C-alpha cells in the first residue's frame, strides 16, 4: 500500500474542480487519503505564499486544480494561476524544491474520473520524491 | 473574547458512519481550546438534525459552528439558514466535506478517519478568523435603457413596461390608527434609436421568412404601442454618448441630434418633401431610390416626423433655400434647432443595436458596384417591397423584367470565417417571392453549404425546389463577368469549370456588426468577439448577458440571427431585469466579495488590470484602488496579486486559508 502520510495540500476552485472531486466521490473512485482539500472560489485566488506555507508546514506536495482554460467561472482567473504558478515553480527550484512537488491542472465539474486520475498521479509522484527534506531557507 | 465553537459531525446514516470513526474524531476535537460542544448526529440535514443544530447553537451560546458532513454544494445554504435562525451570522459557520471527498473515496477506515480528522481540525483552526458578513442591499433604479429600436429592442421595451406595480403602504400613527396609502409605480424605458425611425432592419422586408407575412403589418402594432406607451420615452435620431455607474445605477448621457423639425408641431403630412430641391440616394433602399434632404427613410416610417439631413440641406449649408419651411402649414420647421445632451438614470442597459449586411464591394470577384444588375440581397428585398423604389416590381436597372437571376449564397463566408446562418433562409424566401411575381424567370442558386435548421426551413426550401429553382453546389469560388449583354457566373464543381448566363445576380453577403458596436463597447468597457460582435458572458448559459452585470447584448449585435431568435433574446433580457430590479424593492449584492483597506493600499494599480469584471477603479484623490461592491463577484484574483496585503477576499482571507493549510499540511 502507498504511504499516504505525505500530505498533499490540494486547492480546488469552487466551480469546476471541487465539483469534480465530489463526482469522484459519487462514483466511489478511490483517491489517496493524503490529498487534503481546501476549497477556494477560484484558482486565481491561490497566492504563491500559500504554496510556500504548505511546504513550511510539512506538506510534501501541493496540487492546484481549476476550471479548464477558457471555462473559468470568473473568465480568466485560471490564466492568472498559470502565470503565478509557473513563476513560483522557477523560484522553488532555487530553493531546492523539486518542481514536480507542485502541480497545476484542470478538472471540470463533470470529470470525476479525471480528478481521481490526477490525484492518484500526484500521490504517485510525491511517493517517489519522498518527504520534503527540511529546508532552512524556508524558515 | 474566547470563541465558543461547536463542532457537529454528521454520520449520514452508514455513508459516513460506517466509513469513518466519527466518535474518535468527536472525542478528540472536544478537547481543543475554544470548542465547547462537539457532537455527532445521524442525519444532520434532516428536519430533526436541523432542529438539533439550532437548539445546540442557542443552548451552547455558540459563536462559531463547524459542520463536517457531505459536500457544501448540497446543504451548505440550509445549514447557513439554520445558523441565521439561531441568531448566528451565517458566515460564522464553516462546512467541511467528509462524505464525497473522504468517506466515498477512501475505503480504508483508518486512513479515512485520519483524513476526516485533519479536515475537521482545519475547519476548527479557521474559526478564530471567521468574520460575520452582512448582506448588502442597495436602492435600485428600476428604469432601463434600451439602445436600438429593432425587433429585439422593441420586444424588450414592451416586456419591461407591460405592467406596473401597485404599492400599498400601511402606516400606524401614534394613536394606533392605521392609514393605508396606495401608489402605483411604473418602470420607465428609454428607447434610444440612432435612425429617425424605429423598426430596425426587419421593417424593410416585404414578406418575412418564415411566415411570409408582411413585415410592416407584423411590426406596426408593436411600433405604435411603443410610441404610445406613457412609460416609454422613444428617443429617435439619438445616440448614447457616455455611460458611468454600475448595475442598479447607471447614468447615461444621450445626444438628441437636431432634427430641425419639431416633433410637437409636425403632423406627419410630408408636404415638405416635394419642394425640397435636393436628391440623394436613399440608403434605406440600398441606394436604389432617391430621397430629399428633408426625409423619412420610407413611407409610413414611425414616428412620422421627418428629419433634415444637415450635410445635404442647402439652408443649413448657408445657401438660400427655405422650400420646406414654406411648404409646412404647421410651422414645424426649425432651422435653429440644436443637438441636445440629456441625462437619464437607469438600473440596467439592453444593447440591441443590430447588424448590417457587409458591403459586397469587399468581395470584388462578384462585380458588385461594377455591374449594374449585381445587387445585394437587401436591394432585392427593397425591389420586392411595395413601399420600395419600384413599388414592388422586380426590375433590371433598364426597367425591364429579368429573364434569369443567379442567387449567390455564402458570399464572403470564407473571408469572414463564419456562417451568418440566415442567408439560406432569406435567399429561399426571396426566390419564392420572385417566382410568385415572375413565374417564368429562371433562377440558379449557387451555394457551398446549405444551412436549414429549425422546424420550418426545410419545408420552405422544398417549396422553392418544387418551383423549379435550380440549386448548384459549387466550391465557393464563383466569379461574375459581363459580356456586354448578360452577366456570366463562372463556378467550379468537383470536376470542371462551368458558367451560366443571367440578367441579374443577387449576393448574400455576410451579416456583420453595426458600426456603433465598437463605440458602445468602449463606453461600457465590454469585450467584442473576434468578428466584432459583442461577446456574451457564456455562449450557452448566458448567451445574451454581457460580461458586465446589468448589461445585456441581444439580437444580431451579439451575432447573426433571425427575427424569432432576436425577439426571444429581447424578451429574455427583459425577464432577467424584471426578476432582479423589482419596483419598490432593493437589490441584494453578492456577499462574498473582495475589499481594499485604503490605509494599507499603496496605489500600485496592480489589481485594476487583473479584475475580469472591471470592478476596481482608482480613487484619484486618495491615490488608492477601490472595489465596486455591485460589480465584484469575489474570485479573489486581485487579492492574490496585492503586494501589500491591502486587499481581502471575504470568507477566503489569507488568515483563514493559512489556518486550514497549517492543519492539513501536517
């Protein structure tokens, strides 16, 4: 069995991906228990600081899911998320944090299966990477 | 003050109860500082459950409530209402999802319990940062601006003004006596139309697809009703110049162009036309007829008050002429008339400015403008109209009847990159009308693709086929030439290049946005699509709502469509407005919005460009950004970008999200 102790802080937008996660539940699809969900209104609300804080507080990965590009409930919040998270990932590398520990992806309100797939893939990635070594630079 | 937190975990029968060790969680959270009550319930969303929750809140004098149950998409609102009934602000409540996102996706009970525990701890940790949010209401202006007097705008106007509302006010005076006063309230609509008359493009058609009825007959009851309604102010020959404000309260400046004919004095006898010495092509007839400098676009146009075209009038250009003034028995001519700017206050705006057929000279292969008898569909439409230049006769420029006509569909479709979707229908209708008037005429119809949706269209197409109209499929590369006597239409089929001879060629050019669209888009700061039509908020779910609250884009200014669809959108937009801008009531605003602390804001303007709803503006005096509550939808994109932390997303604050991260990241 997978080690489901490595926390993956998962931000879901209220309109698409949160409902996608609910659909995974409705369909009783297995999702790793270390996917820990926080609901926000839009992926555009995610401050890079939240990602850094998640790592400081002990997370091994951060998953951010929004509406598919072009489908954002707020028109273009997810495009803002793309810009912010790409920049953040470049910065994380300089901190010695593997870029794969952060994943930004899209799940629509109907895509329960896709949510389960992305969640399982992320858990797999984090299991391979193992726990985040303590990084003094972050504290 | 120490918060008094209550935590309620729902077992949802066996759904959560069998998958998660609820008792362990309840026992653990009981001991957390601030938690005064932690209980489980078998079915919290049931009437029993809600009653239980309400009693617990009151009994425990709870100041914060956490519910761990199903997805908030199901019953969050129900629980919030219960909190409110118990006297607690609903935003002091938070719901965490341990059914869809835990119990149903995690078969291992130990792992599921651990995940649910973490989510409960996160919700409890959030509690100290929970803030009450008060519902905000604003006084609304129920009046509406409708721009464009075509079918969509007319329908919207009539729907909006169909019924007033009786307001009954009961007041008690000091002695306990009640006094009842009744007052009627009516919604006013300002219908602004750029041209001198209302009715739009549809009024030009003799017989409209698909009922084949006379458009002026179909429209005139509506036109008369609009003109006679007390609560409709029809402002023809007028243009919108400025719009400020937001949903519920827009201020609009309208330019009433000088008509030089008094609307009060003129009785519409049209005696002024005849003596006017100026003659210029009448664009309303596609330039096929002439009009005077004092004119109405067509006989019977409403309102029946002519205008003087200031560019062409001799008198207005310093020449000696007052022929119209002398001909008017009612003293209605006023050469001193000036443009006037008027201001109106409205709660919502419907843009129904329509579209136009592209100028076919853009597509030179068809010889339009080069050969006399190459006409656009709207010109044939006017030839066919009994109030048109030939009194309804289909004639060549030399006055003779055509023996053969080539209809070319899909003109410019390739260049424009979209199908106008109505040409196949009106071209069939035109072929039908021509065949009725000239049964022996030979008609060739060149098409690349036929677009015949809707329940009536195929039938009419088949009728036209039965009348002997020859449909020829080509690849869209038709070319029109002239041999000195006849027009030659050359076309390619899959195997060869062929040609037919015709006396007349009718083109169906693409429907394109009206000129005013760009100006209005700029005034309101709303987007246009790649073809220049207004963008709708969501093509399927909000097909006529502009991406700005309280603004609607209806009819063909949103994209090519037929009369029926335009009318439907006009009516639907009015319905949207009627359901929100109620007479005598207030407008409830979205509670979860962002706000800016002007003490902290450094005035960098970063947020302004990010807002997808143009809800943020700069207060020039204070040098800070300000969010308009009526426009903000609460996405929080501006909050994430604020470099100083001055911007706060209500119910999703930095502190609240951080508190959740702290627990779930462990």
